[in-house]
């Protein structure tokens, strides 16, 4: 998998107003992973998307890694419906992250 260029300025931020975590490359929005909060306060992640101009650089993995680390720091629970998020969580340990695996994943 190609990696981002060493000189790229990558940032992952939480945008609560839009209900998503965003990844910016050199201050340009390159992708996002959506979330919504269920009635119990858990974060449901249904979809991740990377702009076609930025695909093939491993940004989805960087985005999800940053989002999951932030969720863990906040002490929140994740329900991974998105295949990208679920795949990342199956392959990577995120210290302190509480995961509630859905019985029937329902990506959007």
C-alpha cells in the first residue's frame, strides 16, 4: 500500500457539527469517516470515504487510526458498521477503545 509523502502535512480532526472525523492533506479535505451517536452515547461508524484524487496512499487507514485513538482517549464506545473501520479494528489494537461489535453490520 503506498504511503503518504513524507512532506505531506496530515491531520485528523473530529468535526462534531458534521458528524465525522476528517483527514486533511496539506490543509485540503481528503476524506472522512462518518459517525452518529446512538441514544446510549455510543458512536456508530457507518461509512468511510476518501476523495478519488487521494486514494491509494493509505489515508483511510491513517484516518481510522486517528479517529479510533481519539475515541479511546474520550472514553467513548465504537460500533463499527463500516467495513473499513471494522477491518482496521480486527487487525489493530487500539489501547483503551471500547468496541461493541454489531450482530448484523449495516454499512451505508
